[in-house]
């Protein structure tokens, strides 16, 4: 009894061979994987090859080398990566072996010639990015500014730009956008005058209303606007208090706190 312990970490032997059909030189070689655990003897290999290449002559009985037609009858004689010919009970002709051997070129990868890549001139032109602008409705300082992307090819079509702004603004501008102004009041009559990232005012039939539109460029949520409005109201009411009233209130504070302590609680009026 052998004292050597089996090594369960060792991997089974795996071979990859390429198999041709006997008598069919136009058949592309089929790869057959020989796993030691699955293919334990030569008879099992013949069944695997039969199912893999499905030859028209029936079951595979013999395996030959493509060069010389030497018969292979043992798993150990098969070399991984080599090519073989599967046959039935017939033998392999010498002329057929030459055809199989000539097909070795199918498995030789030839390096591709180094060709110079010719690119069309239109792909070498610089890419023109769209012009982003911000637009608000005339007289509207409550709603945030809308961001629009004007394509470079549309800058020369000012009427088309006004139509696009009308579609985006919706009912904010009654009657549609008829003209465009900067937030400072400068009249824009050409799309090429638009500057990227600038704020503009969409005007309908009415005249331009000069308001602080620039404050809308970085708008805050409505909740934040309410907090800011409350803060402004508190500041306004605080400024209405006279200095004498503040001094009297501070002077009476100690007396009122003492009264609360004596009553063991309560509130200060």
C-alpha cells in the first residue's frame, strides 16, 4: 500500500487538440478539449470526437496525424495544440494528409501590415459646442431663469431662436417672444451677438421693463426665499425701534428676571 497522500489541490491534465474529418479537406478543424477527469481512456476519446465533429462516415474508430498519416492509439501520444485526422475503419490516404498539412496556414496568424489611417477632413474640423444662455420673461422676477442651448448653426437664424424661446417660455410671455434684451436693457437683433452664459429678457408686445433680473440667475428654492423675506422683515422692524426704547428695555430686564425668580417661575411681560 502506497504511503503517498493524494494531492487534492493538483489540477487535472487538460489538452486542446484540433480534429479534421477524414476525406473532407474543406472541413475546418474542430477543437476538442481532453479533460483527464472526463476522458480517462482512448475509447472515451473516440466517443468525444465522434460527438464533436459528427462525421458522415459514422463513429470515429481511428485517429491519425495529418503529416505522414501515423496512427495514434494512446492518450499520452496526443500533444496539446496539435492537429489530427479522425477516421472510421478506413485508413488515411497520403494525398489527404498533404491537404490537411497544407491547412496549417489557417492557424498561423500573420501580422497585419502597418497601414496609414486616412481620416476625412470633416472629422479634423474643431467641434463647435452649443451656446448656453439664460432667459427670463419680461417683468417676471419671481420665476427662475430658464437655461437654453443654442446650436451654432442657429445663431444666424434669429427668428428661429425667438420661436424656440417662445416654445420654452410658454405662457410666461403672452403673444409670443417678439424681441430679446440683455438684463441691462440692450436690444439684441442678431443671434451672433448672443454670449455664452449670459442672461437675457424675452419681451412680447410690451416694452422692456428694467428690473433686477440678474438676481434670478442664481435663484434659491421658494422656502429659502420665504426665510430671506422674514429676515428682511425682522431687520426692518428692528430699525424702527428707538434707542431710548432699547435702553429702557435693557434696564428693566434685571428687575423682571428677579420677579420671575421670586415667583418660582412664570414669564416676563
